């Protein structure tokens, strides 16, 4: 099967937003593998006690994305960036449910080993979510860069393109945001799990 061209995905997203009924049917197989890659990357960062499987995460995120009538997709990067954010919220929702059911235990942890310059540690998903929420109040652009780089796995160049800025700006903001996030996680009263 031939790899989908980025333009094909963008064209179908625009057609879907314009109300073309068959565009979504043609779009689904083109974006499915990329959504699975994003989901695998997010689940790989979690501890082994995660009960959600890649396929379930993709399906839940996809259902939430296609129910969104108010979004006008600009291009494939916009769509995949939004997908990463939706997957993050699915995982946070699941972590909250598990925590509520165990009252004080069972939080979901993520590995930060894939993030450059952060030691190989595991961190509570809800703690990182709260830190990102705090960062978004201080600097929404930095929080979005963390989400796109860490959760969506986008490159510096892809992140810059999606955000309409230069790669140098993304590199600089990514470095600042990473340092801030690391300090916040270190000072979050033991919510940083022990080194694995």
C-alpha cells in the first residue's frame, strides 16, 4: 500500500470540514497508523500497569476528534497535534478514574526518559498534567510546545510549522519549558516516582 502524502490528508481534512460526507471515510485509513504511533509513544511512557491498549486509546481519541464539529482543521499537523492532546486527556481521565476507585493509590505514571535532558524517571500522569496546566497559565506557547513534542512526538520543525514560528524559537522555548517542568516535578512533594 502506498504511503499517504501529507497533502492528501490535508485535502481530506478540509473536505471533511466543508461537509463532504465521504471525506471522513477516506481519511480514516490514512491517519490511523499515525494515530497508532502517537498512542504507542504515549503508552510506552507509562508504567506497565496501564490497562488501556493502543487500539482502545486510538479509537477513543478518534471518536472524540470526529465528534468535534467546531474545529476547522488547517492541515495534517493541526489534526495530529489535536489528536495528541485528546489522547493526553483520555489518559488523564482514565488515571483520575483509577485513582478515585483506589482512593489514594493507582495513579498512572509516565516515563520522562524520552525527553532529552530529563533523567530517567517516572512521573505521575496527573502531576504532569497539572504542571502543564500551570505552565499554560504562565506561557501557553511553551505548554503547547511540550504537548506537541512530548505527547505528539513531533519534531522541532513540525512543531514550528504547526505553531507558525521558527524552529529556533521552538528550540529555545522547548529548552525553557523542559527546565521549568523538571523543576516543578522535582518540587511536587514526592509525586515524582522513584527512579525505575
